[in-house]
């Protein structure tokens, strides 16, 4: 029968305190030196860790990180029950030890997360990395960008219809998404070009009910997507998650980088997925500023593009469960704010600003 003594308890207390101070000091230093994080962590040390993990996990068709999280949850629940059981039998030392062990597992995971990926939250901004123009964005910029996206989305959809490429094998497409990063890295060397495997989430049903499309799990450097969403949405979603894998942690950054990689991809289907998604982001921003102007430009969308938009809207209308969506939003919002993204889930909309700046600087044309 397991018996915890004071020596074992003290070791865990000191270990947990060490991990707490380690994480506090690491984050505080990272906040103060974003240029150091950008140069030595995001573009160097992180890649040394990331690439072997990506190669290892790439041999598995399922998400190793997803399985690991499920296993750890079961272990934590078991330890918690065991702790209460020992407390009920007045085995106080055992209960304290088990509680400290739970805390250790959580702190160890946090420390691993920070070293293996989390410090990317403190790298320089996309504006700095791409040297984007910092001039103010006016309504004209917003409307011109939206019109460009509408017309380009129409053009790409027409090409897909012309060449009979509207439906493509998901597995084949997802395996090639990383090639957009290979092309983008030729122009922007700070974007890693390494091959990445995109995994379907086992819990895609839950993600559909909560309104989410994917997640990046840093344990084994895996980009995971909700495989239930419409096929034409998957390339951009996958590219977004790969952007996280490449070290772009902020949601708006990942949306922008994900779009850029799709823009440089050779596959029209991949391009279309990204342009349709970006059209929605920028269109929503224009609608908030000038609903009438939004409607006028939106009338330019082709019938075929509108049909795809309807498919996407209908999918989420059928699957989203409001309470699950709200709970997931609240949890994600807290996580993002704790990860140096003060805007929380609102940061997803900032991609409009990044796109317009890139469009004005002719990074996208």
C-alpha cells in the first residue's frame, strides 16, 4: 500500500514552487524582450524543437496530442478521486501528496507548453515582421479591399467550375497544404517551409457543436482540424493551424499567415478556400462600418460563391449548440488573454486590418 512521508511531500512542494517561479520569470522576461524572442526563439530554438516533433507525429494518421490529453485527463481524475478517498480514510499525508502530484502534472504541462511553443505568444507583431505600413485605415481602404476579394473569389470559383475542380479529395488536399508555405518561404525566409501533417480531430463532433474549426496541439507539433466542415473550408482552416505550427501563435497572425500561404499555393481549390474566408472577414468589418456599402459590393458575388456561403452557414446552423459554443468561447477567450493576446477571441477580427495593410503595401495582388 502506498504511503507518502513528509520527505516526499517536501520534494513535491519544492518542485512545484520551482516550476511556478520558472514560468513566472520566463513569461516576464519574454514580455520585455520580444525582439530576442523573435530572433533567437521563434526563428531558431523553436524550430530545433518543432521539426523533430513534426517528423515524429507525421507518421501517425491520428492526433497523438489529442490522445495524450485524453489520457492525462483520465489520470488527473483518477488521482483526484484517490486523493479524496485517502482523505476520507484520514490518510492526510497521502491525500496531500496526491494533490501536489496533480499540481505537478499541470505545472509540468505548462512548462513544456511554454518551451515547446508558448513563447511564440511574445514574439514581434506581424506588422513589424513584414514591415507593414502603419498608416490609418479608412473606409475607402476597407471597401476597395472587400471588392478585390469579392472579384477574386468569383474568378477562382469560375476556374474551379471551368476545370471541374469543385470537389477534391480531402486527404490529398490536406497533405499538400504545406506546399503553400514552401512557396511563401521563398519570398519570406522567416516563414518555415518544413512539411506538416494535418490531422482530423477525433472530437470533431464536439468542435462542430461549439463552432470551432481546428486546434494546434504543441505536444507533438500537430495541426488538427474539424473534418466535418464543408470541403471548401478545409484548406484555409488547415493552413491557419499550420501557421500556429510555424510559430505564429496569435489568432489574427495565424489567419493572415494562413491566408498568405494559400495565396502562394499552386492549387486553385486551396486559393479559393482562403479568399472566400478572407472575403467574409473583411466583409463583416465593412458591414459594421457601412452596411449599405457592404450590400452594394456584396451584390457582385457570383451565384456559385453565394451557394458555397449558404452551405457554410447552413452547416453551422445545423451543428452549433449555443450553450456549448458559449462555454467554448469563454474558455478560449480566457486562454488567449492569458497567452498575451489581450483582445481574446476578438483578435480573430483583427485579420482584416492585417490584410488591408498587406494589400495596400502590394504584398497581395
